[in-house]
């Protein structure tokens, strides 16, 4: 019974790690611009994420290394520094987007501009990291993210065309603007396949001292938890596809438009449900990204690291998440549109995926580290194909988005 409860808790709290501003923003953009036709991107991205999250836990259990520990040990300093640099820069961009999401949620609730909320929101993240424990952050905060289930509930209050939706989990060739379509697909894949999830998950397995009895629970948490989060994200896309095009909205230009996505189902309460969901999920994600940043740097350089230890026992670890939060805060204080930061950072995330995924796959096939618990050909093939797809799409579509408008 105890193990079943652990699985259930892991599944529930995984929603807080999966669903955040990247998924909310890209799903809304996709639904408004292309209806249901980009549901396949969430399906493909979720399959890859399930494999990678399960591998992260399996690697930690089998090797007693975290991912960044393993990369440094297996490949040496050059590959380690390249992987660390790319991951750290991407984490900073994602962290900026999450702080922007929390700040915007507070703006919706109070009417005060998100710039004024950026510093209090960042301080709230920092103080919880400084004073909290891993269990509190993983379970306590993430459990609140269940409020986001309201997106699924909303579908049953509307005239949802279920049979039509079912036909859009396969890519279609008849698209008017294939480069923009590809860019949104890239952003979705970057939002779903977030590298910080894997670093955080493998570090958490070490923090909680998972042993070989956790191979089964790890598989269940990765599969059911990531699928649960993906269903909520898909629900947002479906709602956007039903709500925005009939109103003539094909390009979501700000979170103010996204904030109305639940009002057709729940009336004025939908606005507050959206604001609460955005704020809580982004706050949880900001905690996890900050910790992931501190984990990879501290592990890579051999410093003491543990969220369960007091800051004076691992000062460098605490300094990393403190510095990362201060850097990520700057663009939001400057008033840069959080939606544009989010969409762009998700596309950059997709571009960066091979830098972490390729060495990790090598580790997952090295018997020195994982023994008999290495990958099968299905896992290897699925991850390689999907990571390559995300990378190629980002290479093709990002220059147009940056230079072509």
C-alpha cells in the first residue's frame, strides 16, 4: 500500500513539473492558429518525455549517479562543460518565462502590472528554496497544480467535437503557412521535452535514496504522470481551437487573450481559475527549474548539493539558484512581453535538446553505468527520432522567426 501511495503522489505531483507557462502558451497559440492540427506535436513530445523521464530515474537507481554526474564522469571536462553551458542558458530562459507567468497571474488577480510583481514573485520562489525541503517543493507545491484539471473539466461543459479531435493526432501536409506551423510545432516540442525535468528528476531520485525496488514505481510515475500532464496541455489546445477562431483570433498576441480561455465554460470564475492555474503551475516550475540549475552546476563541479541540507552546509549550491533567479528576473523587470519570451525560449529549448540527450543516451547504453538496465532499441529509436525532429524543425524555422518576422 505504501508503494501504491508513493506512485499516486508521484503521478499527481508530476503535473506540476509538466504543465507550466510553455505548455499553456504554445497550446493556446497552436489552437488559435491551426485548430486541432498540432495535437500530434503534444503526442510525439509526450512519448519522448516519458522515455527520458523514465530513463532519468532508471539511470539514478542503477548507477547511483545523476545525469550531470554521469556525463562528467563518462565524457570528461570538455563535453561536460558544453552540456552544462547549454543547459544552464536554456534553464535561465525558461526560468524567466516562469517568473513572467507568476507575475502575470498576479496582474490578472490584482490589476497591478506584472513588472511590479516580478520582484515579489522571485523572492517568494527564493525564500521557499532557502527555507524549504525537497519533499515540500516536489509534493506540497506541485499538488496545488491539480487546479489545472479545470482545463479538462471545461471540455465537458462545452460542445466538444470528440470525433473530429481524434483525427488530428497525425501530421497533415495541407497547411497554408508551413514555416510558421513548423515554428509552433517546434515550440510545443521544446515546451513538452524540457531538459530541466530530467535533471530535476534524476537528482530527486538520489535525494530520496531510491533503490532497486523503485524500478517499477519509476516507470509508473513517468508514464502515467507525464501522460496526465499532456492531457491537460492538449485540453488547452482544444479549448483554444474551439474558442479563438470563431472570434477571428488566429494569432494570440498576449496572455490577456489566453486568460479568457475558461470563461465560455465557467463564466467569470473561469478567469480566476485560469489565473490561479497559471500562477501555481508557473510557481512550481520556477522552483524546479531553479533547483535543476543548482543541481547541474553543483554536481558537475563536485560541490555539496541537497535541497534538504541547510544553505550553510552547501553555500555554492544555494548561490547558484540565488544568482539564477536574479538574472532571470531582469527581463521581466524590464517589461519584456512574457508571452514572447515563452514562445522563443521553448523553440530554443528544442534546438538545444541534442546537447543533453545524445550523451545521456550513450550513458543509458553503457553497461558500466546501468548494467543490465540499459535501453532497448525501441527507447533509443523513439528518442533519437523525436529529438532529431525537434532539432531539424528548430533549425529550419527559427531563422525566419528571428529575422523574417
